[in-house]
């Protein structure tokens, strides 16, 4: 496997950003700029099967686990302990990694994500909120909020361009190292922030609260007027929340 990554370098605390299923490392442009200006070393990478990362089946079994790829990259870059941010599908992997290697994480931030939690309570909630026919619609109708689509056509067009070329044709989906469950989340010891988007059709705040309550000591924040693509739609608010958490700013509430 050859992982495509970006690294701002420098001596600041490292942050690794995990993109959504509809994104690539290109989705993080606003965060790379803001977090690096705040003094952090910012790393993004294209997950296996996305963007410019290239799998070589002749070197071993595919598709492997995304957490293994993340761990290998962290070792390759000699990161030591690092902050981990995952949104949407990137949040699935972030939770999986936090349960597997808590000693490597300085903090964990998960935004706009169902967590891929398999417990019946979550699955029942997903079935209740599912909009009939939503999954058959183009991705930007599902994942980009109406306010953003209606007021930022250029940003929406850029999001669509990234999404249309994000996933490699016929790329297999990497499984988690183990299913994300309430019991597994309860083992996470990393300082954690969960960020919900209040206009998210896929992982609304009410759904995220169900699984977030199982992460001991998790803190909670909500980004207003954002859909599932929380960091893309409201970068200023998202970045402010993340940086305040990383720098120990104004205290955050417990999960409501």
C-alpha cells in the first residue's frame, strides 16, 4: 500500500485528519490552513481506496484495516502522540483507533458521524430518521446542507468535484478492526470531543448523543446551520470549536 499524505511539518503538536466517505485529503483545505496557522503540524491522507493512495495486491492481502494504515503512517512520520479528528466515515475509523491505541492519542474529535455503531438502539434510531429514497439521491443532496447549497454554489461545486472522484472504482471497503459497539466505546480513555451538525440528515444530534454518552467523559458541541459535511460547510465555526478544545479554552458541556 502506498498512502498519499500531506504534512505541513514543523515542531507543533501533530493533528491527523480523517476524511469522510465522500471526501479525500482535499476536503480539509480550510482546516489545514487554520490549524497550521494556530501552530499545529497538520497531516491528512487519502484512505485506502480513495484519492491518490494506491493499493498493490501483490504485496499482501487487501483491503486491510484503516486503523492499521493510520498507525503505519503515524509510525512512518514518527508522530509519537497526536490529535485525531474524524468526520462522518472518518469518525468510524477514529473511534476504532482510539479503542485500539489510546496511548498514541493526545485527543479525539469526532464530528457528524453515526460512529458505525452496531448496537440495536442505534440501528433502530437510524431506521426511524431515514428519509425514504435519500440514499438514492446524489451525494450532495444527502450530505451538504440546504443552506450551504443555496448560498454557496461555488463551494458546492467544489465539494461535488471532490466527491465525484473521491472513491476509486471497485475499491473494497476496509472493515474496522472490530465492530464499534457501546461496550467498545466505553473502553476509550482519550480526551474526547463530539461535534454534531444541527441540520445533518444522516447523523443528527439526537442520534449522535446515543453513542456519545458511552464515551466516558466525552464533551459535546454543536455547529449551527450545518449538514453532514460539517467541516466543509462551516469551517470557521468548526475550526474554532476544535482549536478551543485542543488548547483547553472555554469548558465544553457534557454530552446532553
